[in-house]
């Protein structure tokens, strides 16, 4: 969608950064893939939310699955590139995760990120996008099983602290890195942590004369000092010292926690 995407990549790489893209794969051609690779792209994450029916339902495009599948195979065949697939687990695809697991193997995928929707955007009131506590535990057990098999490097996303499942479904103990080791400049120029964080927590704007590194070094207190989160559901939680208030992206305008997977699992 950006005609200058290759130039963007070239500029990023000229400053010494490894970089990648997150895509649904619909517009990624072999020519574009080669051009991006030539300017330092190392990683491609492609979203695949199930087999044809489930994926097309969530994407809202009846032809999306075919193109996405072709793109995944194309990227996996490119030596020097890491192809990772991400899947939003929901009521429609929950019972078919094992089928998707087999499909990813045939496509040559080596890394798989499974995550669950949190109540924001179209997931706010759509019950089909949410798992109940029993399903969430089953998902954790599925990820444990796949990780033990070692065929595809599989892990659960960053939807918060998981208690007893920590280190079983992820490589590292949970920590929200937003504003700590992750900084972002959004399309509107806002300087923030993770791009998924509520815009209320933006720390400045490059279009208003703010220097990114100055903001990074002098702001971001809301991200780095988490005591303000020790309220409401977190007040008496025994896991707060490990969790530190969950992910920044799970906080609403008022700073309240939108969901807590630890509470659902334990």
C-alpha cells in the first residue's frame, strides 16, 4: 500500500537496524519480496487464522486464504528470510488448530505465534472472537504439546502474565516491553511504546518537533513505573510483583485493565 516501502526499508537498514514486516500477504509479489530483501528485510510475519472458511471469515475476504497460503509458501522458500505465521485463536478456528498445525508444516513454516483477542475494536462485543476460561487452558495445553514436538517453534503472544503456564508456552518469563525496550513512531507521528497501546499514552510527536531519542530518554514514566496499575483487580493480586500490571495495550483510557488471562487460568 506504500509505494515508498522499499525506500523506507533502505533508510532503516542504513542506520543498522534489522527490520521486518507484518502482512496478510495479499499484495506481496516475488518482485516486491526480492526488493525488500535487497534492502535488509530479515523477517516476515504473515497472519493466517485457520483453514479457508475460518480465515476468510475473519479477514472478510472470500479469496484471502488462497493468496495468503501462496505467499507463506513463497516466503518460506526464500533462503535468508524468517517466515513467521500469526494466528488469532477464536471460536471459529479453535477446534481446528491441529489441522492448521499440519497445514503450516506442509507450507514449510518454522515459527508460529498464537494469540487471543482482547476486548478492543471489533473484538469489544463480538463473542465469537473470545475464548472462555476452559478453552484458554486447552489452548495453553495445545501450545505446550506442539512446543514439545519441536517441529515448529510455537509460542503464545503477549496478552499478559499466565501464572503456572509461564515458560511452558513462551521462551521467556512474561514482561511487557512496551516503552521499556520497544518504542514506536506511528503513522500520525505519535511517539509511543508498542503500536497497540492506547493513544492516550503517546509521549510526543515527531510532526510537532519532538526528537525521538529525547522523548525516549526523558519520558515514558507511565510505561516504566507501573505502580499506578496497582488498583482495582490488581490491588490484591499475589502475582502483581511478577506481572507488573499486565500489558500496556490491555489498559483503556482510564487506565483500567480490559482483561486478565492470569485471572482466567488460575
